C-alpha cells in the first residue's frame, strides 16, 4: 500500500478525475461569479465593466440592507434555538434515556429528511385562515380568541419560519451533539459526581467544556446554513409581506432571474460569502482565546 500511494502517478490517476470535476463544478462557478460582480448587465444585453460600483450600490440599496438584517437576525435566532434544543435533547439521550433513546432519536430526526418546501407548505396550512383554516387558529377559536393571520405580518412570518426550522432541524443537531457527548469518558463523569458535581453543575463545569469542540462546529454549521436560508421562506410566504422577510439569498435570486441583473446578483452572493467567512473566523478566534485562557 505504501508503494502504491507513494507513487505520484498513481495518486494523479486516482485523484485527477475527482479534482477536475471539483474544479469544474465548484471553483470555476465561484470564480465566474466573483468576476461578474465587477460587471453590469446580462447575457442578452451584454456586460459592461463597472469596477466596484455594484458594491457601492449594495450598501446604498435599502432592500439589500433590509435583506441583510433579515438574514442575520434569522440566522442568530435559528442557530440559538437549534443548538439549545439540540443540546438539551442530546443531554436527554445520554443521561436520561441512555440505551433506550434509539427510537426517540429516530423520531425526532425524521423531519430532517423531509423536503424543506413540503415542510414550509405544511406549516403554511397549519396557520392558515379563511375557508381552509388551519388547526392552530381552530385551537385559538376554541378558547374564544380571534383567528390570527400569522403570515400577514413580518413578525408572524418570522416566528412561523423559526418554529418550522426548530422542528425540522433540532433532531439533526441533537444527534450531532449526542455523538460528541458519547466521547466524554465515563470515568470523568463518575469522578465529577463523586466530587459532588450533579445536575446543572455537572453539565456546566464538566460536560459543556469537554463537548466544546463539537458544540463550536455545530454553531458554525448551523449559522452558515441558516444564513443561506432560501426555500423555506420562499415557500412559506415568498419573503413577504412585501420584502419584510426576504433574506439575501431570495433577493439574490430575484435580482438574477426576475430582473436579469447578474452582476449585482453576484455581488450579493459575494457579500453573503464574506459574511459567512467573517462569522466563522470570529468563532474560531474566540474559541482559541478561551482555550489559551
């Protein structure tokens, strides 16, 4: 095996096709999009070099700034809920249910495999009003309240989107964090308990610090995925009412395919990429400082 994998020709033959496909499908589109951000126009009308004009346009575009804040707020709230709920479920699996948690893990994880658009349509029907009123408003009417048009306001739409995100993804983060908790040696837990650490003290001072690597990875993964939310908000209320819940991804899609402004859409995509990169670097720096301290 050492002779085979030590041969450069063998390595080139084995990895060459994969690298070519990766470059064609990943690197080339990214570089192409980066180049388009310095141009204005589309493939029909032609492209005109504008330099950094699209970046200046982004920071003076009120819809772009609003979409940026929608993406950030949604990502922060969704990440916080996903990680907290997932971690609580992981603790439940390890310290309460233990070996009997297999069925619960599967049941909670199941919504993750459902298509996002199908989940969004499900929640849309749950909170609907009118002739096809959903069960949520039926329950509200049962207790004497008036039907609430959740999707008629930005706050209501965002609340439904967050609940939908928690329900569909907390099982995934529960399993992810569960695997991290399993790596904590039983001897450490038993020693801490003998020293009087139980309940919240055990979790705070022993479990959380030892599971910090997988916890940080989960936070980064969750934030980057929720920052790029698209199909759920599109299917739920099309970024409405108006543009009040339109994230950057949906605004980028509309700019590119509704208005055929590929250069500005590429700039929006680049700004989203930079935002993900900055957050990831910030998390890594803060975690490294804590480790050094």
